[in-house]
C-alpha cells in the first residue's frame, strides 16, 4: 500500500538540497501525517472485510439497543442474591 | 368629580389556576435518575451486560472470520473463505435489524433466532469445516494416501459454503415470512363455518 502519496517539504529538501526549506516544516509534517493517516484509514475501510465488520457492528448495536429497550419496557427487576 | 386614573397594568393579570385536588402526574425525573433511584448501580450493570454480550458477538464474528481466512488462505478455489463467513454474518445481522423494524411484534423471536442462525448454523459449522479442511490438507501435503482424506480435501471447500450461505437465505425467508405468518388465508364462508362449528369437525 502506497502511503507516501504526499511528500513533505523536508523530503523534498533532502532530494533537492538547493531548494530553500521554510520554517513551516513542523506544521507541514503534521498535515502530511494527518492526510496520510486519513488516506490509510479510508483505504482500510474500503476493504470488504472491514465493510462487513462495520455493517455487523452497526447492526449488532441496533439489536443491543432494542434488547435494552425491551428490558426497560418489561421493567424486570434485577436479580438480587439472598443474604 | 373626576375619578383618579387607575394605572395601566403592565402585564396581563395572572389567572389563578384551579386548586389541584389530586396529583395528575408524577414529578418529572430524568430516565437515568429514575433508573438510578429504582434499581441502583445494579440496573446500570444489567444494561451494560447486554451491550457487552453484543460486543462479544462482534468479536466472535471477527475471530471466526480470521480463523476461516487463515484456513482457506492456501486453497486456490476458495481463497477468501473468511470474507464469505463475515459477509454471511453481516447479511443475517442486517436482515435481523430490518426485521425488527418491519415485524416489530416479533422482535424477541427475531433476536433469539438471530443468535441461533448466526452462531449455531453459520459460525460453528463453518469454523469446524474450515479447521477440518486445514488439517486434511496438511495431512495430504505431508504424504497421506488415505482415500477419505484426499476426497475430503477436494470436497470440503464446497461443503463449507453449505453452512455459510444456506442459513442466510433461510433466515431471510423466515424473517420475511413474519409479516404474513399470522394472516388467515381462509375466505369468509370457511371462517364462518369454523366459527359456528358447522365445519363437520363436530361429528
């Protein structure tokens, strides 16, 4: 997986030493890291396994919410052990 | 003699509400506060247990998909067996979620059947077949000449799709049938015959 779709200014400076590197390196490095992270996350989420797991998780969350709602509707008392 | 001008009221005079003879509604209390007051921490833990149980369902699906994927990794005709398992589970869970919306009177039954279909008919047999196939392939690759094992190696990738794909279709049919399962298919004459006991069954 190609995660280096953007090149940071320091990389460019290393490859082209004659160019001037500005003082915005830290900010640009952070932005490049964020963009790369988002890119990798989207690439991972677009795989079929992650898609199916996300669908399963959201469906299970809905079913769990329903079961808790039925628990509330029944107003079942919690079981308390005898002392 | 001129009367003194009464000052103009700045706001409408307040209407005195009728005396309340009884309390028409309980004092308002948030759902969380009411639950904490009635059930205490135990009520919170009971509900957290439900959510944790469903989280464990999800992790079970993840783990079974990973195991099946590992077992099918070297099978050329079914490379993505784990993906198929996860797809089947996701399909059944989506069907269950939609079924709770369209057949709300059968919600509890849909939830119970979902557990049976996903884990009893799909995950457990699928994992069993996948592991058995992995063992059989290793035996054949290590030089086993057993006829049953060699046949199983060829057949098990196809047998794997029976527990993985068939329950999903059956579950879809079952949930879709909940909409009409209580509907009476008789016409008026037949219903009246049965209702008035003139159906011949009394003789």
